[in-house]
């Protein structure tokens, strides 16, 4: 991943991001809802990290759902973080970190919940495995990692069907050919869609238990695991 190019790409989208993503993926809101809805309700999440928070569509939901938690929002794109900050307002419990989340290091056992939406796929397979292991280290006992993202199918044929249906879906939702080409160019240059089943395995190898895919539609899925 060229992090400067990724940051610039999302900087350039920051003012229109929500409209563009909702045209591109009409079930985007449902996916964010699922990420929140399936979080275990019996665990206190006092310290939260969001990776790749962008302009804050998941951030506002998390901030509302956990009104007393301290939350760190991390993103490469300064312009997107500015939009996120203006939506959330200034509160001592929020920190905005313009950083590459591959380089984060938090204290061991210091975070109760790590969330992310459509950001982890920017990492290569090896980088994902390293990230999962680092997240496991940051999490407190019984802490949870939950992320929504794009995943490959188990076979090339399944993945090709996903891409075909996605193209039709976004077109029906009003996404133009130009917009589709923009996403596909970004995807070719910066995205790494690893199979869902591989990533479930990597989470288990990183020390997570109760690993599950709690929601899925085409290549999008929400996955979560708890620290043992
Ligand atoms: C597709 S957007 C998703 C934004 C938001 N989470 C959402 O659900 O709509 C991906 C975001 O991840 C950020 N990102 C990608 N790779 C990153 C990295 N290595 N470190 C920090 N942020 C990253 C991008 O800058 C961008 O804002």
C-alpha cells in the first residue's frame, strides 16, 4: 500500500464520501448497523479504538452507543478526520490520530473494543495477520475486535459473481460508470481482498476466540472475535 496515495484519495473524497459510498453500496448503513448490533451487550467498553474512521459514519454510531467511553479515531486522511471531528464535536473523551494504523502501538491490555469499517482491506495478507495479532495484544481480557470489510470468496468464481452483482447493485442505486471506474482503479492499486475463511483463521491464530461472521452480503461482511 502506498499510504500517501491512499490518504490523498480519501482526502479528495472527504466532502462527498457518504453520498458516494451509499450509491456504491446501498446496504452500507445496514452493515454498520450489524457491526453495532452484534457487539456483545454484556461487556463494558470503556476504551475504544476505531481504525480508518474516515469521515465518521461508524464513529458517530459508536460515540452514541458508548456515551462514556474514551474513543481514538485513527485515519491516514487528514481531511476525512476533519469531517469526522466536526461531526462529533469537541469532547475530552475523543482523540483524532492522523496516522497509519499499521504503525500504531498501544499499551498491552489497554483497549476494550477495536472497530473498523471498510479499511482493513487496504493491508496485504501479511499485514492483516500482523495487525490482528497487535490488536489482540492491545485488547483487555474479553476485549472485542469487530470489523466490516470487503472479502474475496473462497473461489475465483464466487468472487467474480460478487463483483458482477455489486456492479449491477451500484448502477441501480445511481452510481455512474465514471464512479465505478474510480473505485475499480483504487481497488486495483490499493485494495487486497483476502478470503473471508482465511481471515477468520488468522483471527483465531492471533488469539481470538468466538470468531464469527455475523453479517454478509456479496463481498461485504462483518466479522468479530473476542480476546481469550
Ligand atoms: C473506504 S474508507 C472507510 C471510511 C469509514 N470507516 C466508512 O465506513 O465509511 C477507508 C478509510 O480507511 C483509511 N485507511 C486506509 N488504510 C489506512 C491505514 N493504513 N491507516 C489509517 N487509515 C487508513 C482511509 O484513509 C479511509 O479514510
